[in-house]
């Protein structure tokens, strides 16, 4: 039980550090929606799922993706914490990062698709 609490606390700490640092570094740059200067995550949603960012709200989508990215990075940290070899840990994190990002971004896109239909 102690180990589970320890890993849960590490997850929360990593999540908060990543979220706050992303928030402070990227929110200052956040201005009006510009298709050319948009972050990669927003470009991915627009190109793949045809999400109307202007209609939904650029800051709202940006903050949701910021939360999702922080969650993914924290999950990768907790999943790979059991691997002692650093090279193997990096390899596993790299292999797991692509399906995690694609899956979570798909869920976010489906959420916004349903919301825009209502």
C-alpha cells in the first residue's frame, strides 16, 4: 500500500511540475489563433479531424491539450519508472509515447466533434 501511495504521489508531483512549467512558458506566447504559428497539437487536430478552433475557442483547446500533454508525460514517467536501464527506459518511453499521444488526441477530437454538433 505504501508503494502505491508513493507512485501516486510521484505521478501528481510530476504532473504538477510539467503542467505549471508548460503553462507558464507557453501561455505568455498565446495570442490570437494563427494557423501558421499554432502548436503542433492544434495543427494535428485541425488537419486530421477538421476541428474548428475559432468556433470552439483557441485558448480553451490549448489549455485542454496542455492538460493532456502533462498527463501523458506523467504516465510515461510512472510506467517507465520500473526500468533501471536508462537506454531501455528511453526506448520504451519513445515507443509508448506515440500511441498515447494519438489515443488521447483522438479522444479530445471526438469530444470537441460531439460538442460542436450540439
